[in-house]
């Protein structure tokens, strides 16, 4: 199997997994306190628009990210695989506590182990890594920025909404946890 076919297969598996997450983990009315404030729609709208525009830009402009470098395809595949692994690990770690929309369910606990020991939002870190791989696939710096900047802006809003809900639900435990961890990247942010 070629690297391009492998990358495309993994990409579509990731897309299907995201659709499954949306279909099966959305907290419906009566299932918990939904505090999403439109962040789910904003996030996925930004991701779809940025990904589409970035891909379109990459398809219509000459490569500018290491043009002709044979190592870019395996690197892109490795980055995509890393992002998918982090995202799935974060989602599976939370199990039933994971929700596609921002919601707090009855009896929900604050998770602070595994990936959550160092990072408050590993699923978003995985998503950012996936988006970086998609941006690299445009083979242009502008395409990479088109994919990353709006996506990161929407994700930042989503994180603010989620952290407000978690602070409200878990109080001092959340405050203590947030002081000892970073949002996305240990030691940086």
C-alpha cells in the first residue's frame, strides 16, 4: 500500500470516527447540563471551511513547503497518525463522560490521569495535530495557515466555553487542576 493511499485511508477513517462521535456522544436535552454556547457548530464549521479552502488553495498554487522533498509524505502520514492516536486515546479515556457538545452529565468526575495528567484538552491537541497534517498536505505555507488559523481560533473559543462549564461543575478541584496543567501543549500553552 502506498503512503498516499495509507494517508487517505487513515484520513477517511478519522472523518468517519468524527461523524460517529457526533452521532453517538452528543448530550441531548435531559441527559445533562448542556453549556455549548454554539461552540460545536462554530468549531466544525470553521474546520470544514478552513480545510476546504486550504485544500483548494493547495490544489491551485505551486508547492512552497519543501517542494519535491520525498520525506514530506511519510512525515505527513506520521503526523496524521499521531494526531488520530492522541484524539482517540483522549476520547476513549473519558468514555461516557465524553460529549461532542459541551455538557456536564450527572455523576461526572474530573479526569486527571493518563493524557489528562499533563494536558487539560488532549482531544483538541490531537485535533490540532490532525489539522497540521492536513495543512501540510496542501504543500503551501498559505494553505497551512488557512487550515490552522481559523481552526485554532474556533478551538480556542470552544476551550473557553468548556473550561467555564468545568469550572462551574467542579469548582476548586477544577481550579487546582488547571493550575497544574496546560491547556494543549505542556510547558507552553
